[in-house]
C-alpha cells in the first residue's frame, strides 16, 4: 500500500492530499529516510511524522485497504 494511503486509512493524517503534501515537504520519513508518497509500506516499517515541533513515531503492525474508526488504531503501534 502507498504511504499516503496508509497514513489516511490508519487515520494518522486526516486527508490523503494532506498526507501527500507532508511527504513532498519531507515531514514524513520511513526507517530513518525521507519517504515519497509512493513508498510501499510494509509491516515492521517505522514511520516518523513531524507536525511542527511535535514528532510522532509509529511502527506498522497491519495493512488494511479499508479500516473503520475502531480498526484504524490497530494498524500501528506508537513508539515513545
């Protein structure tokens, strides 16, 4: 699954276009490297998203094409 779609389906970012723009402006990195929106997300990847001063770091635990509000949180595990 593409990175921008994963960010939207897992509800880490609200809209796919916003996820796409975040990837284009180097606010998203996967496994320590800046990632493009077309990056193919795999289970076990570490995604880091920078929101201004705050950074969110998560590990991919599941990849679902569609996820409701309840399942979205199970698609990743937050790393502190």
